[in-house]
C-alpha cells in the first residue's frame, strides 16, 4: 500500500506565504498547520483543506500526492 504525501510546504513556498499568514487566512492554529506542513497528521478535515485551497488559490491535488511505491513499515 502506498502513502499520501503532503506538499503544503511546496505550495506555500510557490505562493511566498508564511505559516503565520496562512494561519490567519485559514483560521487554523500555527501548530496544526505546521503538523499538516510536515506531514505529522493522519487526517485533514475537508473544511480545513477547502480553506487552505482558498487561501493559496490551489487545488487539493496540489497539496496531496499519492505515492504507491512509498510504503511505511
């Protein structure tokens, strides 16, 4: 089974947006956004994903990537 990889850091860098700025726009704490950014989460609410996509003017597929060859042990 593969793994979902979060690319929030890449999209934020492309948009030149800081974690603090995104946090303010999305209404999610820096700590929780940092966990999303570093991939240290097991789930994301659709409402949070929608807010992130709105703030970054992107699609969910820009943030989420499925890697079928990357398997966790």
